């Protein structure tokens, strides 16, 4: 049996060969996943995915104003933090609202395509 005979048999049974190959790969994948299931469950896969796709941050400041957070003590042992206005990078595909664009301009900042303006707010912490 020569190479030509082998090639003709491969051509004749190509569908069956593809199906058997797919079944073998699927079974091998199931075996690997089953044997490593404990480590797969313990792994923080979302963290691994996110850490490899960090967006590039583009900040275009027009003002050199230094902004600081102020911690305010409250009555119920809950600390409140006064968060100052700042730029925030948006997820892919998101855009800032026209109101936020105009607010940023009022404070002297020009937003990049993937940024928005966050107005000051009070954040409660335990």
C-alpha cells in the first residue's frame, strides 16, 4: 500500500476521519477538565481575562488643579468620604452623555472618546 492508496482512502473517508478526530479531541478535553476541576474552580478566571485587556487611559487635563478627598466622621461609626469631581474611563463602546461633557468643560477638562465626568458625591464606608 503506497502513499497514493493511503491518500485515496483518506479522501474517501474524510468525513468519518473528521468526526472521529472531533470526538477524540472532545473526550480529551473532558478528561483534562475533569482531572483539573478543583484548580479551575479555585482560579479567578475573570481576573485573568480582565488583567490582559486593560484599556489605555487617555487623560487630557487643561487645568492643573489638585483635587483631594476629605474624610468626614459621622454619628453612626460610618465614615463618609467626600469624593471630588474627576474623570473616569468608560468601558469599551460607552460614551459620555452631553451633560457630562459640558460639565467637564465647565471644570476645564476636555474628555477623550472613552471618558466621562463624575460630579462630586459623598461615599459611605463601613
